[in-house]
C-alpha cells in the first residue's frame, strides 16, 4: 500500500507545475500562431517533425522531472484549463479570437494572384494552383476570391455562383 501512496503523492508544489505549464503553453501558442507557416490545407513532414520535437522538448521543460501521477495530472489539468479558457475567450471576444486565430488571407482576387499574401504565407504559385485544381478551378479567371482560412483550408468563390 505504501508504493500506491508514493505513486499519487506530489513531488513538487502544485503551483510550480501550474506555472511551468502556463509559461510553456503561452510560449508554444505564440510560436505556433506567429512563427509557423500556415500551409494550404496540409501539414508538411517538416512541420510534423517540428511539432513532435516541440512536444518532447516542452514536456521536459514542463515536467521538471516529476515522478508521480498526481504531478502529471496537475500539469495536464493546467494545459487543458488554458486551452478551454482560450476557446471560451475567443468565442466571447473578437479580440481574443484575433489573437488566437490568424485572419483569412486573400490568395486570389478577381482572377489575379495576390503575390504579397503568397510571399507572407510562403506559398508558391505551384502550390496555390494545385489546391485550386483540387477545388475544380482550371483557370484563374474563374476565381472571384480565394482565401486561405485560419485553419489552412482554401475557400474559393467562382464567378457565376
């Protein structure tokens, strides 16, 4: 029975884990929001590798080498709490929503590519044309507006629709 109580005892104060979880959560949120490339509807291999490595590195930063289940649960609860609060905040506040999610970005307007947005999003013309073909567009002149949405999806409005 003693080993069971060791499994659930706290190795460090709860506020340490809450603070660690909070700092790492906000750091990763800022990295993912402002520094990662918003690819057109896909996650590249390099992006996936980056996320896995960040998860491992942040895990070590947050854990502080905890050894009990309770320490881990406090940390997980902190991350879940921040995630819920930000979802709730973005639902109720346009300011929070703009902070969390990037606004839609125009890629094509009236049949013309918006090269400035492509450069800013690091999307090549070939990538754009590939995604437009997937949406049934074979000529840019068909496109009234193509937007890169906050989730990386491409939305397309054609003329005559």
